[in-house]
C-alpha cells in the first residue's frame, strides 16, 4: 500500500458502524498498514456511545499484532464559537482529536459563520484534525481555513467517504480541489481519511487518489506517507 496509516475509522461503538475494534485492527494489518487510529463519534452524535467509552480506552493496547493503535475521537463541533462536545479531561487522555461538523449537531449557517466555527475549533489546543472540511452543506472560505490550519498546526482531512459517488456530503470534489490547491500554495500538509464505518474500508483512499493525481499534489505534503510524519505533527499540540 502506498500509504501506511489511517486515523479516521469508526467501530460499532459509533452506533451506525459495523465492525469491532479488533476487526478494524485485523483489517489494517491485512492491508499492510503500520498504524490505525480509532475515532468513534463523540457522545453528541445521536446513537453514539457514552463518554465512559473514551475514558476507558486505556485498556486498548498501544500495539496489536504489530499494528500501532492510536486512540482518538471524532468530536462534534456544536456552535459557531467552535466548541466541541468533549471536555478537556477526556481530550487530554486521547492520542488525537478529529473535530467535524455534522448536521445532527450543528445547523449550517452563513459562509462567514461556518468559517469562524472551524477557525475557532482549530484554536482548541487538543484538536489535531478537521474531519471532512469538504462538506458542501457548510460553505467555507477555504483560504482562511488553510491559513488558520497552518497557524494552529491542524491537519485538514481529505475524506474518502465524502468523495465516494454514493457519499452524502454533496459535491465534495469541488471543495477538495480548492483545499488541496491552497495547501500546496501555503505548503501545509493534509491527511487522508477513509472515514471507514466497516472494516473493509480501513485504509481505503480510492476516491482521494484521482483527485490528488489530477492536481499533482506532492506526496511530501501527505502525512499518511509515514507514521513518523503523523506522530511528529500530533506532538506539536501535545507539547503546548
Ligand atoms: Zn459516522
Ligand atoms: Zn464525520
């Protein structure tokens, strides 16, 4: 496999996903990944798990069958001040935090408000990745977003599920192209995320690849190329 890690994955704990943590890790191993991150939906997503699930993640080994396992969350952005539905006590315990906008948790607003919500979220010391910033239901000023991502050491995700033709985030390819072009211009890396909700999709970036190729996006700016590159990136915020 061209890329060695995937940190946007969901287990049955998310309520609308279909594989266990063990199945996700086994598939990561089978596909030759070095590292997999488990990022179940935070409790604000209807049907997801209770906060105890995240508090207890310490029982999951850091490495399983030779695959490094990072424990994370996909937190929900819940207002236009960029607040998320997890408290500092829990966030501190996790290896990384993805924050995303989801329709059940925040209503789309104006371009200005959506952009501000994301920028405020990136200022949160514990947020490492913005999940699917490509969602056409939440129009954004992507230049402001990329500049803020760079300033705050946050990675913007190129989300495979959004780019899937059966995806439900509208025409994500337009926004994805804009994000990639701006990341090239500002020399800021991105992260590919499968957003797998079943084990078979772990490490699946099939819909990202043609968009990256079309724009000739440099491989050095994709953190999935090396575990070290990702861990180094996550360490910036940990050491604040
Ligand atoms: Zn989900
Ligand atoms: Zn999401």
